C-alpha cells in the first residue's frame, strides 16, 4: 500500500473504538425476522428506493439511488476514444467500471486508494452490466461507469448495479435491457431480502449455523441473470431459493426504475412532433 | 487471461459436440481431464502441492507464520491468499499483465474460504488477541490450459492437507508475561482438518448445455461461466458468475445442481489419494516438475 | 442541466415521496403502466415495441426473436417513409450517441501536418457536436481526387484549419479514423493567415489574407449553400 510520507500521519494502525465493544452490546437486528428493526418491513420486502437521473451536470449520464440509508451515486462518461489500444477487438466498444467506497461510507474507515475489495466489486459491476449494453454500436470507443458509494447500509453493490444501469440509460447508451440488482442474506432458514448493514453483519449465529450472502443482477425484460455472487455456507436448495427471492425483489423494484427513467426523459424534453 | 483464437467453424464443431455430450477430447460434459497431484514438492514450505489438470499446472505453497489476530476476531487465525501469474505460463502475464487475473483469482479464493466451516480458524489461535497463526497460501500458475479455478482449489486442499504447523507452548513467567516456545522436535506438529475445505467446480455454458473443466478452446465458445465451490457434504460456499454474457435463471439452477454433484464426487477420491500418498511416506519416489 | 441548489434541497424528506412500490401492479415481463401516462408513448430499454412484421426497426431499437425492442429510454416514434411499413424509432432529447461512422461528414480541426498525412481532431459529426474529441488522419493520397501523387500536405492544410471531411474507415488498432477530402465540397472551410486574419477563398487551391493580401495554398472546400448560415 503506497503511503504519503510527507504528511504527519496518525499511528500506522488505528482502530475504531466500537470494535472493542462486547459483542452483545452492539444493537443487532433480529436475524430471524425483522419485527424489531425496520418498522413494518417483512423478510421478503425490499426497501423503498428513491432514484433520480441526471444530477451530475458534466457527466453524459448520471443517477442517484437511496435505499434506506444506502446511498449510491453513479456517472457515465463517453463513448470516447479508447486510451489503450491493445485489445484485439476494435469492432466493439469497451465498458469500464469503477466502484469506490467513500472512506466514511462504512463503519470502518476506508482508504482513498482503491483496494483489492473495490476492484473485485468493480469487476462484478462490469460483468453485470456488460451483457446489457449494445457494445457493437460503439466501435473504437470506451464507456466509463463510475460508482461512488456514499453511505453503506447494506446491499450497496446491488443498488450500485441498478444505479449504474440508470445512469447508462440516462446517458443514452443503447442497452438491451436495464440491469437490476438485488441482495439477500440467509441466516439459518430465514431469507432477508435487501438487508441493512446490521442485518448483513449480524454476528449472532443462527441455530443451524449456516449463513450466506447473495447478490444478483437481473435483466427483467429478458429474464436473464447477468451477475451472481454468493458466499457463506448454504445448501443448493436454499441457494436457489435465495436467488429466486432476489429475482422477485428485482421485479418489485422494476416499475420504480421505469418511472424514474420516464420522468427524466420527460423532464429533459417535451415530446417531439412526429 | 490466456486465450486462444477459435474460428467460427471450430466453434460450431465444439458446439455440436457438446450438444451430443461428446467433447473434442472424447470426454462427456461432466468429466474432468486427467489430473496429477503431488504433495510435499517444495521443501521450504510448511505444506505444498502441485496439481496438473490437462496442461494447466498449478503449484501451491503454504507457509505458517506467527502474527497478530484481527481485532474483530481476536480468537482466530486467518488465511492469506496470493495468486501469482508467472510469465512462464504465457508472455501476456509479463510485467503487470497477470495482475488482473491474479487479483480475480485471489479475491475469489477469499470468498470461497469466507465461512466458519472450511478451515477451523480457532485452531490457529495461539493466545487470543495477541498471537495466532497466519497461513500464507501462495499460488503459482506454471501453465495455463483453462479451468484454473478448479486446479487451484484442489491444489490448495492438497497443500493444506500436507501442511504441518509446528507445535507451540504458551508459558507464563512470574510477572504474568507470556512467552511462546517452539517445540524442539521438528516432527512435533499440528495438522489441519481439511475435510471441509471446498473444491471449486467451474461450469462453462456452451450452447444450451454446460461443461465441466473446459479447455481454452471450449472457453472461447462460451460467453458465461459459473463457479461453484462445494464441500464434501455438498454445502455450497461460493457461487460466482464470470464472463461477459448472461444466463437464464433456470440454467443457473441446473448448473448449481451439476456443480454440487460433480464437486461432491470430487472430494472422496481426492482424500483417498492424499492419504494413500502419505502412507507411502519417505520412500515415495518424487516426480517433481518434469513428470 | 445542472440542478440548482434549490432543487437539490427539495429532496425527499418524507417517506411518502420515495417512490413506493405498487404491490398490486402486475409484475410481468412487460409492465403496461407506461401506456396511460402521456399521449406520446415513452419507453425504457428492453421494452418490446412491436413485432417485426409491423414496423421496420429504426434508431434506438434492436431486433430479437422477431420482435423489436427499445434500446434507449425515450419517445417512441412511428414514421411512414414511403415504405410499406412505418419505421419505428426511439428518440431522446438530444441526438442519439453519434460516433463517426463510415460515410459520415465530419468537421475537424487540423492539429499537425507532416509530408505523409495531416492529423485532425474530429469536432462535429454532421451537425452534432461530439462531447469527447476523436482523432483522425487525412493521408496525403486522400486529400484530393486528381493528381494524387502531386499532393503536398503543407500546401493543403495548416494546423488550426477547420476542415470538412468524410470518414472512409474506422482504421485499425494502430491508426485513427481515416478521413478524406477528395471531393469538391470537402476541404478547408476556415483558415487564418500568418497575420492572424481569417482568409477568403479565391480558388479551389488558394486563399487570400484580406489584410496583407498574401496568398496561401489550401485544399479549399466549395461549401454547399444550404450549410452556410449567418
């Protein structure tokens, strides 16, 4: 990790005092159901989202999504000339994705320099978006997607996917379909859709001891899964169940995304005379 | 990633073969290529293994070092993964060329092992909050011929099986200070329980079917692949989609089912093989790298 | 399009402003809620517009399994252009993402010249300005249609000139877009003399400075009257 030596810095390693709280005292959302936490949200409910397009004036397209306390902003630049010409294929455009977590976005302070975790997130975003974009329409050019996570209250990667595809549509990049993201956490037998940060990092082991996290990207009109990533312990049936729950979550959010796009189209220009 | 150029006619040939469950090298859709495993190949490591799968060659070395536990998990040791794509494998990896692939592989390995079951991290703890064992798992790619994930995971399992961590004794002096004493006997060591270490099965979607252990040519015909890590009991620890294409939900569920079945079947012969090799002891003739 | 400070502040502060999820909405593959919102039909990417037997796919659409789908978020337009079937296209507020394509007329600025070619920056495609600059090359043999072997690039262009050109190829990995000015209508449209004054064309190969009356060589374009404005 490169370090800036010119500045007076704090100790090499510093920790948040919250880490040393006894594990029980941290307020944990109930793993089995959500009655104690998020108001009236059921296990299979997604958080209501607020989405807008066209906030960044300099970008070709941009979008902002808020789901609970998770806040994500995304800008799209291009198509512009490719910088590096080592790709053998010049007939198709190149999509670049960059996910960054603001240092203050998580409980633990992050680094400004992109770490391996963020590179991994960028790769997931890229692989989720790429099937949805008509890259053959953009020969010799690259399209850049930059996502900044402002606040992480769980499932930020799923919302980043949705946000990025909104921004791509806002930029007028031709797409086969919008890409929707949804996340789930499984703890024991319960599936929690669109989990909050507390639900994601619930330390209390469930009776069966198995827990897992899953993020899925779906193209709803084509009914195709463009991104999938799961980790933890799960059996195949529960994995399928969680994936189905995520797909349902995507379909639930789809109308909101449609409305957001239509609103931005109408706001930008009156209907053209045909 | 090391890739090959495949013409349209070749693609059609491979595609039709896969449709009829007969692949270019004569395998069925769920068959692995010939696999060679050898453990204890590098003397300076605490555990090592070399796996060759077709013409993919992977070398894994495990080194145990004493470190400080992570503050969030004071009573556990941890594993560190690093994958080096050597320029030996393909000139594309020269300089920083292999960095991206190496990062992708190591990030996935962290995900595969990010559960409580795979390795008993509590057994790596020496004194809570102060000292623990850190296992550095270094993966070296010597040859790339497709399906690196599966080869790496098998090599890691074999290397962890082979790993011997020296026994340490924690002694306390009069003032309450703790001291770590290393056992004098080099054979006095702890073994890891690798029963639950998962194996990765990568499934490539080709046409309407999916194949296990794809060669580079087959990989070039596929737009999307699914990685599934399973333990011997069939517990899935990681799933990930790779590649620029998308997958039908139903085919994903099918692939998970296949992956689980194939992965589960992989563990038993692997463990038998490892035990058999160990039983040969020192007399075993080493094959090494030119085998 | 920059949102003013005020509009940023009228953001959701009540939960009700957040778009709630219409749960009773039939969640099908093609939601029908878009029809009754505006007299002009709007669509989002991935929406099925019609079958291939009803329309001809135009811009902002793609074909898949015999149906025409939208690839942009915008207004759906059906136009009859003398064909049997109307052309269906999706339009956004601005011109669709234009990239220099083969055959397109582009406006560019010369950045450097050497005996073999002139390097340019493409600024406009047709009448649409490009947001990002694309680089192009006009080779010596593509400057004019006749006596190609006698072309001298420095007698045709100078850095800073504004040139109308046509794209002949997207080029390969090493090269940029290849452009040509080998038509009467293509070539230099704006050029400045050494005195820094905009020059006046006097023939197809010469321009004159109105202040010093010095003549300079250029490959001059005969601009079509319909493109001249103000």
